[in-house]
C-alpha cells in the first residue's frame, strides 16, 4: 500500500518483502526518519505526531503513513473493519499481528502540487485523534474536576476571609456561585461525554480479536 505521488520509494518493497518472508512479520510499515520539502508542512506534521504519540490509545503509530506491506491474513483483518472514517496507520496498528518497520527519509515531490491541502491535513489529524484517543471528550470531565477543586479552595478562602473580617462585601457569594455552577456543568458534560465515547466506540464495531490461523488437528487453515 502506498501513495501515488512517488514520495514513498518503491525500492523499499524488496526489504519489506524480505522481512515478511524471512523474519515472520505480518505487517511492515515504512517509518519516516526525516522529510524533505516544505518546512511549514514538515513542522506541522512533526507537531501532530508528537501530540498524537502522547494521547493515542495505541502506540508505535508515529511517523508512519499508508506506505506498508502486509500478509493476506493481516489484510483480511484490516478489510473486516467496518468504520467509514479511516485513519489507516491507526487501523493497521489496531489489528495487531507481528508488526515491523523499515526506516527511510521521505523525498520531496517530483512535480506538481500536493493533493492534501492544509485543511485536508487538519481533517486527517482530527480523524486520527478522535478515532484513537479519548482525551478530547474527557477534557470536560478533567476541567470540571479541576474547577471543583478550585471552587473548594476558593470556598475555604472566602470562609476564612469572612471569619477574619476582611472579605469584600458582595463578591464572595458571586464568585462562589460562578465557580460552583461552572464546575457542575463541566462535570456533567464530562460524564455525558464518557457515555458518548462508549457509544461511539460501540458504533465502530471493531472486533475484539482476530484469528490468524485455525488448527483443526490435521492441517492449518489460514
């Protein structure tokens, strides 16, 4: 599997095939160790992969794209996934099997303009994050819990100021009300978000496991 812009060197197919045949890998992905071309696009790509590596549920997806080779068993598992919004490096990692890598430096385009505009790249990044990370939808719950902690600290300070007699008249009740209501709303949204996340994961219908081989006692069925 590869893109058609000739930035992925087909010369690597020989090494990919050798690793599958001789080392027993099921999936070989091409991992980019460097890039040539637009510095701005390279910088944005670098930032995305750094962020995605830290928030994704699955690991070892950074700096890989569509360029890969896999066995028929791995391809069958990949094709069995039913979701329509597909981030292929993530799905390729999700199916498991024995995975390996070959490293390369991605060359600049030979000619023409990139088909993937910056807006499409941002859409692809959003697809990757929303498909393989729970952090975005969990942010409301995290912020709500932080807000609740701030509310408790602020409440303790206001109570102390009231007792000591240096509280400014009128502002304690206003500030506490804002902190309290805001925190409750964020916590509630976070809880709803957890349910939405679970519904979303169920709607993806990703298999719990994949069968690589079937042993019937006399022969092996792949």
